[in-house]
């Protein structure tokens, strides 16, 4: 799959990731990887009560994994933590704006899965099982 197939917003987030870096005083740090593709992300949250005051991430890997995590951080910053729990595979696909095959879906969901697993022990967004 060539880079030219990716939508411009994905390349933009890949080259200029939002909320990239580390927080000074994170409430939680969540790490995960996608060995199939070699993607890694580490996401940090600064919570105040149930609200996500700040979020930052670092990572490496393919454009889909890094762009989707970057977009996710933009979506959840300032929101209630419960918002993250309700995020679905379809939300991620809509956010990316391209169709994602089963293999690439693991890349696309890495950031969300990292948070949902770290926060609630969710192994994967519930509708991901439909693909496997
Ligand atoms: Zn990947």
C-alpha cells in the first residue's frame, strides 16, 4: 500500500502529529504495540476528576497508526474520560476518512485500544471481533 493512497489529513497528522511529546505530571501512561506492523504508541493523560485536562503521545510506526493516535488525542482533549470508552471502530474509521482493511484496522485502532485497555482492561473495541 503506497503513501499516495492515504488521504491528505492522514499524512498531515503523520508528519505533524498533534499533542506529540510527554506530559510533566501525567495521571496515567499507557503503552501498547502492534507487532504485525511494528507500530508503538505511548499515551499520557492528565486527568482532573473525570475530565481529560491534557493528553500527549509519542510513538513510531506506520502513517495510519500514528495519524489515528494524533487525531484521537485531539478528539479527547478536554472531554470526559467516559468519551474514550464509547469510541468505536467506526468512529476511528470516520475520523481517518478512508476505508481500512482488516490488517490496517489494527494500526488504525492502536491508539484507542491502548487507552481502552489501559483504563478499563478492554482487550479491543467490541466491534473489532467481527473482523477476526
Ligand atoms: Zn501500522
